[in-house]
């Protein structure tokens, strides 16, 4: 079964990947699939990093303004933006 998903990648990485796929006469999907297969076939590191949870305000004991736990897409977007900004 083939699953469709959305992935957020830096523009320059996507451009380079598309060029490489075209130069090899293959699709971007097949290039990404091969890359994921290579990464997943490697030995997993012994120690895994702990996942960082969304920020929680210590002043009020709740979440920062704008963080809504019932909106998983918004939480993922915040996580992606933090990752792209190098805050992890």
C-alpha cells in the first residue's frame, strides 16, 4: 500500500533534490524513498535524544498564548518552525 504524506523541506534542498532526480531520470518520490530506506537501514544510535515538549508557561502553569493542544496541525507547524530555526 502506498501512503501519501506532506513533508516540509527547505526550498534549496527541494530544488537540489529535484535536479538530482531529473539528472538520474527518476522521480523526486523515488529519490526520497531511496534516501529514507538508506537511513532506516543504518544501525540506530545507542542513546536517543529526548523529544522536547511544547513550551509551558511557568507563570500561569499553562501553555504559552497561541498554543492550542486541540490543534495538532498547529503544534506540528510550531515544531517544524522551531526545527528550521535551529532551536533544537
